[in-house]
């Protein structure tokens, strides 16, 4: 009688772990299929088959293709470290000795996040041209990006690093540009190495955003 509650807790934890593992398998299957076939040609049924689950399980967990892409995007933003990249970005803003160190730290995080996120964003942008669900998802992603860059701009302002002639809204707009396609063009297309990208972008962003010493 005493052992039974412990066993039930163990079983419940094991079921939660298995459910989370199955969810990750579905998201990874969706990521592979979207990359290979695009948004429009990938079906929920194909994702379910690739993950070894039923289509009903996918709909119940994600609500459809839009929810799958949303989960892939959220995973990309988290980065590859043990802590979410956004939390690490906040820690950099709170502890770095000056504005330039904050910018450089953010850029090094971008090297981790951008390869994952840029592929998802390209997928959604392409699909949004012909698919209403993808257009709505793109709008959601862009609103989220804008909110995050406003958060970062406020962190620079609150730390006394932002140029006095620059509003946080203008700083947000600049951060959106700097976090946009520049990584793709310089690193993925032009073949810049990571250190050259970080050094160049640190100079550019510092000149555009930070107060002079």
C-alpha cells in the first residue's frame, strides 16, 4: 500500500518523458520534410508516417502544419546550449562591462541561432506567398522578432549604452535589420568566417547604436 503512490508517480514521469520524446521526433521529422519538400507539399500525414505516429497525434499536439513550423522556429530560437538563447542574451546584457561587449556577445549567440532560424524563416517566407496559414505564421514570427528586438533595445537604454539621440523604437528597427539577412549574405552565401562576421558586425552595430565613450 505504501509503495503504490511511488509507482504511480514513476509511471507518470515515464509517460511524460516518452510523450516529450515523441514530440521531439515529430518536430524533427517535420523539419526534414519541410526542408526537402517545402511547406505546401508536406502533409501532416507524411510527417506522421515519418515519425511513426498517427495523424491524429500530430493534430492533437500541434494543430497542423502551422503548429509544426512554429515548434521548429521556437526550437531554433532556443539555440543549442543548455539554457535558452534569449535567457543567455539577457544575462549578457546584465553582466557585460560595456555596450560593445553586449553587442559582441549577442552576435556570438547569433552564430548559434542564425543557421537554425534562417532556414525556418526562409521556408515560411516562401510558403507565405501562396498559403494563408503560412502568411499568418510569418506575421506572428515577425511580431515576435520585433518584440524581442525592442526588449534588447530597452536593455541597451536601461544600461546607459544607447546613443542619446536614438529612441528605443529606432534602435529596435536597427536591430531588426542587423538580425535579418546579413548573416545569410555574409556567412552562408559569401563564405565569411565566424570571427570576421562578429568583428565587422560589432563595429557596425556599435557605431549605429551605442553612445560614444
